[in-house]
């Protein structure tokens, strides 16, 4: 019985994540989520009290997934700074092209959608996940002997968030490639042109 | 009579813009917009047929405003590359700090909110506005004798979009300063540390 309960709960969370990620938080109804999870609305309400409650459950589950994803990204990364950056943006590009109607980071989208609600618990979680990613990046850059790894990690976060926004806006991935080239210049990988040529 | 009609129409558009920008498109009702514009819902319906219709009117008005804003930003910019970038990000920082509950670019937010609707007319407009900004930037960089101005303009767009997302996520403006420093390094302004020190 307990096993069945856990499986249903997880199915509801997965359905909610999928719907929120596709259509955003505000435009997703509990009816749509129940439909997608294959449960009645009555069953859904026996697991969660409200859409906000469900969002909290979705986000805390995806907080754990985000940590696993970083580990997986890291496992595929070479340790040299050039390869590290190519691999990081290459994996972003692969994700964007492998996902039908890709729409960027779910955490970023949620923050944008809840921009007028700075106190919303989902925003604190998004802040923590992004902060953890930046700290993790700084650690990898330090291992690769990159100078001033904390500042470079902030820059890579800037380029990554910018690349996701512009990929979504323009509908092609050339901004991810441009972000990768810029990141390589910033960490000091020799560019084809001298860096001060500007 | 015509003057009054135009004034009311503009008041409705301004109210809608304000509401969409604050709370996003999906979470804003026509009731809220009518309230804010100080008109009855019946009056509102004599000007627009639907929320989508109103969004189209808001966006085409703000397309014109975006062009004026670029001109104003440009008028304040020095022509040297160092000053140009400091002024660009400085104006972004000033906007973010002067606006209560600042929530970034309305065009970007709308694209994020409508991520699952690539064919929505608002998305085509956002694409055009962002493209125009990038072209305008490339022109300014070319005037400042920056090498490869088109690529540098893409990088500044990446850093700007990233800075808006991370400012919204973390709630402070240090990412705008980091974006400005990174942009200066990328266009080849001498940094305090040698650029290849990485």
C-alpha cells in the first residue's frame, strides 16, 4: 500500500513538473495535472492541498535532481579549462536540441513568472540552486587552474542565463555557441584573434 | 470626442502594460486592468475584444517606446568603447535600482511566459525588438572601432540578458557590475589584470 502511495505521489509530482515546465505555473490548472498523472482530481487532492503546495513538492524534488544533474555534467567534463567550457555549453546545446519545445531552465522561468512575489518560497529555492551551480562551477574552474575562478564562474552563469533567454527568443542555438566562445576568451583560452584586438 | 477616445485607449494600454509587467500576462485579469485604468469593464470591451488583443496593442505601443529608449540610452553614451559599455550597463543598473520591484525586460518575460507558444505574435515582436537592439549595439561598437562588432554585440546581449535574469534571481545588482566588467574585457579594454592570466 505504501509503495503504491509513493508511486502515485511521484507520478503527480512528475506530471506537475512537466506541465509547469511546458506552460508555466499560472497557466497550468490542477485539472490538467490530474489528467496528465492519470488520477482523478479527488485523488490529487488527497496528496496535495493546493497548486502552491504542489509547486513546493515539485521544486524540492527538482532541487535533488539539479544536484544529480550537476554531478552528471561534471562527470562528462574534461579537467582542462578549454575542454571544460566546451563540454559545459555543449551539454546545454545538446539539451536544447534534444528537447521538443525546449524552454530553458525551469528555475529561471519560475522566478520570471513570480517576479512580483519576491517572498515566494519557490524563489528562495531557485536562488539556492543557482548559487550552488555557481559555487560548483567555481570549484571546477579552480581545479583547472583558472585565475579568479569565482569571478569567472559568475561570468559563465551570466553567459549561460543569457544564452537560454536568447535561444528562447530567437529560436536557434547560435547564442549558445557565442556564449561558449565568449567564456573561453574570458577564462583565457587562446583565441584565434589576439584578445586585445578589439 | 475623438481626443477623449484616444486618451482612454492610451490609458487602457498603459494600465495593461503596467499590470502585465508587474504580474505577468497569465496572472493579470481584464478586471484588474479595467480597475487600474479607471474604466468599467464594459468600456474596456468597447476598446478591445480580448486580453490577447490588448496584449498586441500594448506590445506594438512598446515597440515604438523601445526604439525611443534605445535612442535615449545612446544619447547618454560616450563614443569611446570603455565609456560606452560602462554607460550601457550603468543605465541598466540605474533602471533596476530606480524601479520598485524591478522585474527585468518585459519582452523577455513575455517570451519566457509564452515559451510553449512559439507562434504567438508577441514572440515575433520580442524577437524583432531584441534583434534591433543587437544591431544598434553593433553599430555603436563599430563607431568605437571595436574589432568584430557583430560578435561583441551578441556577447553584450548575452551578458545583459544574463544580468537581468540573475539580478531577478538573487535580488541584488552585483551581476550587472560583473556583466559590465566582462563586456569590457571582451571588447578589449585593458583590465587591471592581464587578460590571459586565467
